[in-house]
């Protein structure tokens, strides 16, 4: 079951300038339909860590995500599309 609200910490600078490394985020697990431009917290496909990225493209069951700071981001350019089930939440607030 997805949690309605969760707090996450941006661990790196991959989403700057929108989200700075170390900032805390509130994300909702009840996000409905995702769309390009949404910022999401998701499970990294190869490591057991949560990452914060922006959705760039969608397919039927997967998302293509990019960091805003391309030089500092490990994202779908290196690991490809990610299953939608890996999305833990949609960011609704930076605190």
C-alpha cells in the first residue's frame, strides 16, 4: 500500500536548481496520473536507494526520468525506462 504522504531528502545535486541537495521533500503516494514535468521519488533500478527525478516521457508501464542538472545526474540516459511501480511518490512540496 502506498503511503499518502512521505518525507524524503534529496541526496544529491542532480535536480538543481529546482531542488538543492539536502532539501527535504513531501511526496504523495496517491498521485493518480503521472505526466511529463512531474517530479517524482523512485527506486533506483540497480541500487536500493530512492532518487528524485523529473518525468521526461511516459510509455504504457514505464517512465523516462531525467535530473534537471544533467551534468550531475544519473538518470534514464544511463539506466533506461523505469517501471511505474518503482515510483514511490510525486513531489508536492519542498520544505
